[in-house]
C-alpha cells in the first residue's frame, strides 16, 4: 500500500494550490512556508478528507482516462477546508468538432462501506437539472477559467450556460465510487435500472483499507512538506 499512498500523496497538494502559487511562496518565503500554506488548506476531519480524496481521485481518473478536462481543480477555491463545496462534483469538458463541446457531469462518493442508499443519492444528483450540469457549476468553472487566462474555453461554457441549451448528445454521466467494499453489483444494478438517454459510466475504486489509506495519504502529504 505504501506505493499507492506515495503516488496519491504526490498529486494532492496541486489540487489545493496552483503550482505558480506554490512557486511564488517558495521563492519569497521558503519551503517551510509552502508546507504551512498547504497545511492550512488540507482538511483535518476524517469525513472531509474522505470526500476530498474521492474528488481528487475522480478528477485524476477523468483527466487521465476519459479525454475530458476537469477545467479547474475546485478544491483550490474552497471557502473552508472542512466544508464540502456546492455544485456538481465533477464537470468534465471536451471540445468536439461535431457539437462544439461535450460535458461530463460526475458525482463522487467516498465510503468505507458503500450501500445502495449512497448509490441512489448519486443517481439523484446526476438527474438534477434535467441531467445537465447545474448553472452554478457551469458559472463556477467558467469564472475560474476566465480568471486564470483560459478565456476561450470560458467563453464556450458561457455560451451554454447563458445562451444555448445543452443537448443530450453533448452529455455523459459519471458515477465514481471510492470505497472499501466491492461496489460492482451495486453499480451494475444502478446502471441497468437507468432508462434515460444520457450515456452512463460508473467507476468503482476499491481500497479495502479505505479509512487507513486516506489517513496515510494526508499524513504523507504533511510529512513530505515538512522534509528539510
């Protein structure tokens, strides 16, 4: 498990702070200040850490394996490290010559023991706003992209948030479960019960030592930051 802990811990800080922000603090104040800064953004509670790590793993999966970009790492803009952010958990974006842009709406759950109720909650969240990304999520991502200089992509999202309706052929849904038990049967049953027209995907990432793994990842992040 140590290899998995180290690999995941290496990507965690970048979800809480942009590289140029870290670089600026490093240049002005030194490495210890960077460690202090990151620690002020890391959640301390087990529930908050579980939720955050689920979203980090989901965002990494989307970016590496789906062809979609997550647009922004939303945890960088969290207003409190112990509070979950509002809006869709994942908003993936892919420019497509056939329909201008495609959107991936994702719902993430992190549970030591996944049950049907949690999967049903994810399905309900995906179905909200007629299956489309919520206006809040679209505006949030567009605003952050605009602020970071990615104005062209921000303008594309603005078009579909403000002027045009997102069509079904521009949508896909992702249910991402980070869990300690085997989620296969629950996810398969939920997918089979879906009768809508939006393409559906489900990913179950099982780590049997779920809670211990989360604890070790965050401890590793802190320990790495405190190394001389």
